[in-house]
């Protein structure tokens, strides 16, 4: 797989277009996280709300959902013969992208 096609970029286009460099270049993990600020804030906000209003167990369940979604995305990308780096970045971006699909 060619490097310029290896990293998922769609969710960054949607949430924070200014973050992306022009053209097909290698993205850093920091760029993926900066492009996902809104979904990160939503995940953290919901988890904090669940922790303080309900119980810590519910916050752990939400964290577990994030972890399971990440692991499934990572495994699917590795099965499709992506590199480990691409699978990591794509799985993180994919979780944030799919979790914000309703907005």
C-alpha cells in the first residue's frame, strides 16, 4: 500500500479542515488528535458526566466501549494489510469519526 493512501483522513476533513497539510503527505499522530478535538471533548465530557453523576463503573464501561471500538478498528485495518502505524492512526480516527456520525 502506498504511503499517501495509508492514513484515514476523512474525519479530519469534517471536524477540523485547517489541520491537514496540503496534498498527500505523512500525517503525525498529533495531527490526527488535533483534527479530532471535538470528538475527544465529547468522549471525555460524557465519561466525566457518567463518573460524577452516576458511578465510576459506568465511566469504565464507556472507556471499555472506546477500547473495544479501537481494537476492532485496528484489527480490521491489520487484516486489510495496512501497516501498524496506519492501523493505529486509522483506528483512533475511525473511533472518533464513527462516534460523531450523528452530529
